[in-house]
C-alpha cells in the first residue's frame, strides 16, 4: 500500500525503476557524485526516475535545481525535501543509493534494507559492513563506478525472481546482524570483558 501510494502521487508506474537517496543536502553526501552517475545512465538510454529526499532536496535549492537541469535530469528527478514517511519512501523505491564521501554508521542503509530495498553505496564508514554482499559497494568520489553499479542494479532488477531473493536477503541480513537483541548482546559482552579486566 505504501509503495502504491507514493508512486501514484509521483506519477511513477509500478514497472518503472525508481532510485532513491534519503540524505540531507550536504557536501559529505556528495549529491554531485550521484547526479553525475545518473547522467551517465541517461546517456546509455536507461529509463528510470530518482527521488531525492531530505532537508535541502527541494525546489528552493537553486544550485541543486540548476545542476539537475544542466545534466538533463529534470524530468526524471523528484525533489521531495524533508519527509516524515521514510518507511513508505523506502518501500516505494526499488534501489536506494548512498553517494557519500564520508560516513560513520549510515543508518539509512539499514533502514532501506529492513524494508527489503537493495542498496548501492560508496565504501565509507560501516557501509560495506551493513550492505555486505546483498548490494553494490563502490569507491567514494567515483561517479563512473557508481554509475556502473547502478547499471548492474537496474539490470538485476529486471530479473524479478533473483531480485525478490535479493530483497529477502537484505532484510534477513539486517534482522540477523543488527537487531536490538544483537546490539544488547554485544554491549553485554563488552561489559563482561571490562568487568573481568577491572577484577
């Protein structure tokens, strides 16, 4: 229902790939890297749409709007700004991308995967740990590598059977490795080690 509601509001048909990035507009998120990658995909005649979500991703950001226009992405981009319905957004998009040049533990990847949304991400912070072999990991600040990974993801999306398996694996990975129970158990293990050292 969430997927249908968001895509209907945007006017994106169910079968048309929708890429999304949920991240505030900030230099560390490197939106320029993403836009350059998307432009590469357009030049190869791939049909897709992209939703940019987060503070600063709106029509008031004139530099962003102008960059999108220069790269010929205006008809493909939705600038959705800050939203309170992120789980719905994650269900509406087919691929979540994170183009950051730096991160710590990017929660947004875990949030996407928990909604069974595969990810393409730069190899920053704990991104590779979160995504593991369930998505695509590329070097930061390399729009060609990011574009090629998105191309592979879009190609994989066309195979509905394997894509369904990938989606299921994404959620399983997050619930297995990053659940509240896992977090509590790991904290407990650290505290027990510290207690033995103090003793």
